[in-house]
């Protein structure tokens, strides 16, 4: 049944793509608008840094699981580079960023039809822009997403976000989900959950965004990436059910150096994630102040990560007697998650507070999750879901137009309404991700099934799902 569905889908895509191929190839022959070489280089490097986060996440997650599941856990991240790397080109980018409805983009950019090397003019004028400009002169017509770089450079940068976001969910699913079911899940999730949220927050005319929407502040993905993956991970862990060994026979992390390596790669790649979201290295002005959002976001990112790691280590030392390497890595990731929506809107001192507060809340969220005995195996919701939620709320509190004139002031600057806007955005993200994930998993369970057999789970998913061994000695002495 699944083979028939895949074959029919592939044939349908070929037929749909056929009429568009001429335009897609013809775009290379059109006049190429000038792009800023510095901004373009910066964005391509940032895209590469964000892609590096996916292997970093693979090692971070892989270090936590049993040795017999290391390859399967690594593959749950690596396979996203293949699946979303193709679907983003075909329909993902169009659904996320093409002009369309407030809740979803259109399909006019299917297969990157019309997405070339142009820097300006690919977004239509919408009526609300006249009202925005009349109310505040800082709002100009939005004719592109990044006016100094090629359209395809912006597209491929956003592709890297689309790749790592569903990979985050895998932390709740490890050691028990069928790899075939997982691949089908991320294909559907990235299409029906990620793309609508992406469009609502970051696309022109999106329901939640700054241009024609409610005005939620999300600089680099607190709502789109972390809240959506976090709540999806929680729902998935509940629907999938606990591992056979949970909670009585859980094993400690099998490779703590992998965890530290993964956290280091995530920290490094996060500079592309947050600083790259400025979309330019150029300086600007906000009133009488000179601003540079890439620098601001870079500094805020490192500061919050450091504060998060420090807070987690202090909590462990005071409450448990010994600061741990796993705690340092987890605290740093919590700080990075918390600063993601705020990176381009807050000062360095605010970034310290965001890192401290986010790590503090996430520390207790992890403990509370264990009391509930929900088998979110690698704490995806307590770190990414809770951390993203806290980060979004703190963005509404600490944001200032002295840092980013295109943003808004927060509660501490007298704009109490922004907190309400962020809470609405958080609620929408929870609803779409939670309900969407539940429906997708139920459909998959009713068709191909979600879990591996009990025998395969106990023996290990590496040998059963992939026919390989992460460490040859583990299965080398077993009879065939």
C-alpha cells in the first residue's frame, strides 16, 4: 500500500512539475539584478552554519541513547537533510513564503518556479501597506524578503531551518519508532505543520507577523522552530507510548563526549541561526543610534548560551552536589533556545537575564517531566518547548526599538500590549503543532504503524532498522 502511494505521489509530482520546468530553467537566462557581495557571502556562510547544526544535533542526541541505537538516532537527524532538502525545493518554500493566504502560502513557486537570482520585486504590494506607512513612516513597501541578496540565497538559508526543526522532534521518539514511520512523519509534518507556521510568522501577509499580521516578535524561530518542535515532541511521546524499559530500566548516556561535541557544534552553528536572521551585515539607524543587527544577535546568542550553561551548573552544584558535563551542555542549549526569538531585539544585559531565566525554568521542567513519567526520551519539550515559550515571553518583556527600529518596544519600555500578542502567537503555535502532530501520527499508526516490534526494540534499532552496528563489538559475539 505504501509503495503504491509513494509511486502515485512521485508520478503526480512529475506531471505537476512538467509545465513549470520551462520557466524554472528560463529564469537563468533573465537579467540578473545586482546583489551585495558581502551580504550574499554572509548569508551563504550562515546557511552552512545552520546546516551544521543538524549533524551537531545528531551527536548531541546520539550521546544520550544506548549504544545499540546510536546509528538510528544519528540517522533521524541526517535523513532530514535528504527529505527536506528535496521537498523544500518542490513545495516547502512556496507554501512557507510565497504570497497566499494569511495562514499558508501559495504554490506559484512550486519547484522554485520564479525563484531566481533577483533581489527585489518578487513580492506584490498589499493594501495594508498603505495603512502601515500612514501610521508609521518606518514601514515601507516590502518587495522582497532580503533586498540585497539573491532570492535563492534567502530560500536556501530558510531551507536549513526547515531541516533542523523536525529533527528536534526525534529526541522524543528515539529507541522505539520505526524509521519508515519516522520518515513519513517528518515529510507530512514539515508540509502541514511547519510550512503554515513559517508563513504565519515570517512571510509577508502572515497572520502573526510584523507585516500585516498581529505583530509577534520572533527574530530567529522561538515560535516557528522551538515551540512547534517542542509541543510536537510532547504529543508524539504521548501517542507513541514509553519505551519498554521506561521508567524502571533506563540507561545513562552511553557517550558523554558526543553530547559535548554536539552541544559545541550547536553553539557554533547557532551564530548562523540567529546572526544570519539579520539577513545583512550592513549597519542601520534607530533614531539617533547606529545599529547592526547581525552583531547584536551574535553577541546576544553567545551571552545567553553562556548564562544558560552557568545557571544549570550552579543549580546542579547547589541542589545535587556536583556540576555535570551533561548539565553544562543542556544549560547552554536552553540558553540558546531562549535567546532565539529575542536575539535581534534585546541588549546584551537582557540576554544574560534571558539565559539565566530560561535555563532555570527548563531545569525544573525536566524534573517535572520525570515526575509525570512521560517518555520524552531526550527532554525535547522541557528544553525546546518550554525554553521557546519562556524566550517568546521574555522577548515581549525586554525588546527595545533602540536595538531594532523595525521591531517594537516590550513591557519594560511601556508596551504592555506586546505581551498579549506574544501569548496569542504561542497559543496558535501550540494548537497547530499539537493538533497537527496528533492527526499525522494517528494516520501513520493506522496505515504503516508507528513502533518497531518489542524484540527489535530490546535488541536495538541499529541492527534491526538499518542492518548496521555503531560499535562492532556489541553484536560481534552474538550468534546469527
